[in-house]
């Protein structure tokens, strides 16, 4: 999955949870959901594919582990939640959604790191970061690669629905202000 899939699907999950558990007041803050949805890749892609390419050579390392999700969820999230700051919990939840969307359970060595050993599996895609990025980019928007293309289209659709709703709300607010 690529950028639009992670952001859109995670936004849809948060929105659905907000509607399903309306009494729990689950916040839907687009910018923090988007940040959290991409956080594992923000950390792991540069670290594993550029900095540690010779030793690790993978874009799914530390931030794609259950340990990472638990740490940011429990430590940062709970500490700040007690002080009334929900942003770390949003980021932690969105980051955890990223792991689900990447189907990281298919790589138990990564998901349960370090319980299953200290090594991370190498990516099957080789080459430098630019080559890797361009291949992932082209695969994500190529209908022949439906495993990446379909989530991208779903994510884009959700983002467009939210953008349309936001624009409609702003127009209604402006019209209401003009009538008064």
C-alpha cells in the first residue's frame, strides 16, 4: 500500500469508529491521522532502505513492529491522555492501522521483533532508494498490481469524500454567516 491507501483507509477507520462508538468521542483529526498512518514508513523507509541498506535492506523494520505500536500507544499516548492531549493516541492508533493495512502478520519476524530474533528479513526488491521508490510508485498506480492499486483507489475515494464534506461544510458556514 502507498500514501493514499494508508491515509484514506486509516481516515475511514477512524471515522467509522467515531460513528460506531459516538459516546467514546474518538477524534477524527485529519492531519494527525495522516501523520500516524505514514509514520512507520517515515521512519523505516529512510532508515532501512537508505541508511542501513547494506546491513538491513528493508523498509519494514523497527516502526513496523508490534513493539513500536505498543510503546507509542502506552507510553506516549497514556501519559499525554491523562493530561488531556489526544494527539499521541491518534498517532498511535493510526500507526497501528498502518501495520494492519500492510498485512504485517505475513512477516511475523517483523511483527514480533525481537521475540523471533534480532534479524529483519530483506526486501525482495533490490536497488537504490530511488529505484525502489519508483517501482513502488508505479506498482501502486498500475491496475495490474491490484494488491496495491485497489487500496490506493479506496483511499483516494475516502479522501475525496472527506474533502467534499469539508468544502460543503465551509460553504454552508459562509452562507449562514452572510444571512446573519
